[in-house]
C-alpha cells in the first residue's frame, strides 16, 4: 500500500490556512504524525478519510486519485476519530456487529466470526454483553480501534487515540496497534504525545502551523538533536533561574537541589554534561529552538 500526497493545501472560509503545500509519501507499517494542537493533523486526517476536500493538491492511494475514486478508497479505510462516537445503548458486541455490516460483511456467519475474533484481539471479549456506554475510557478506545479494524481495511487512521488514557492503557493501546502492523497495511497515528510515536513508528512526519517541517525515521530527528541535550545539578535558587532561561524536560529532586535535563544550544556558565537525546528531547528542540528561532544557525 502507498499513500502519496502532492502539494496539498487547505484554506478555510475564514482565511485560516490549515495545511500548506504538504508533500508526503506513506508506505506499509506504522506512520506517526506528530505536532501540537492546531498543527493541521486532524485536517489532514479528515482529508485522507474523504470527510473533507482539500483546497488544492492531490492525494493518491495505490495510484487512485482520492477525489476521483472516493468510493473505491473508502473500502480500504478504517478510521478512529478523536471524538469517537457510539450507540451507548448497544452492547459492545452489537455495536461491533453494526460496524461490521457497515464495513461490508454481509454474511451473518462470517460476520459473527469476525466480531468474535476482533473482540478477542482488543481484549473486550469478556465485556461483549456490556453496554458500550458503561465501558471505561480505555475500553471505549479499544472498541473504537476494533470498529476501525473490522473488515480488514488496508489503511487505518487513528486521530489522538491515547488522549485521556492512563499510562497502562496507553501502553496497551500502542502494543495493539503495533501488532496490527504485522499485516501488510498502513496505520497512521496522529498525536501530540511523543511517546506514542517513539515506541511504535518506524517513520514519521512533524507538522507545525500547517507546514511539514520534518519527514523521516524518528532516529533521524533524534540525531539532529545530539549536542543540544544536557543534564545538570542545580541548587534551589539556580532552579528558578534555569526555568526562565532553558527548556526544562525533566526535574528530579536531589539532596542539595535538583537534577535536570534541559534542551538548549548551550548552558553557558551553568556546569552540565551532554546526554543522549530521545524523541521527546528532539521534539522540544525542533519546536522551541529550531522553528521559533529561524534566524539562528544550528
């Protein structure tokens, strides 16, 4: 499978430019779309699932023009929107059966088998008779991904899937998506939570104010950050100064003050040591030091 995006733009009626000349190729596997709220991620997702038309530009799915072959492309898609809705009075099983019928599974026996299989896969089999409205937040998101996956779509698009989940549910959800990529399919994960990308995606794109500012493997973005992540130990007095001057990533109380990790060009007069960056460091580096200060050389 391949999605090819060419010179894609979206301008709303109020003049707000949500996407600006996006060029991107997405292939089989887990693809991460990272950026702050308002970066244009949801707009791009809605265009890809045919819920919104671009102002200009093209999207090709396996060579098919999205605007000319909307019906054919829709048969390939599974979608979990950020504001996933369901019929609260349906049981978990009933809702997934309804989703399966919408996905084109007409044969009742085959549909029943697929629903049972999917409930097992997402860990909801024991809750199959529970009303969907009575599920926990994490279980509702798992039901959401189940309805996106029912019918074996070739492209699955999930928008901010772990927002509001506790750490255990977030890990479980990411592991579920990772397992799906053992098949030949594209999963696009749109999020502002860096951990969702670093642990699951082999390729990613970074959006900022509708612009594509990075595309490639997460390791490549991390490599660009080497030499800009520091660890330092500071007193309580210095801590307040540090917070004003640097982008502080983590704080750990110490005997005589604090142990900190900061992202910076350098730490000046404050003693520090360079440490190996991770994707969270890289994200902060790009958003706070590269994109916000284009006039400087890095």
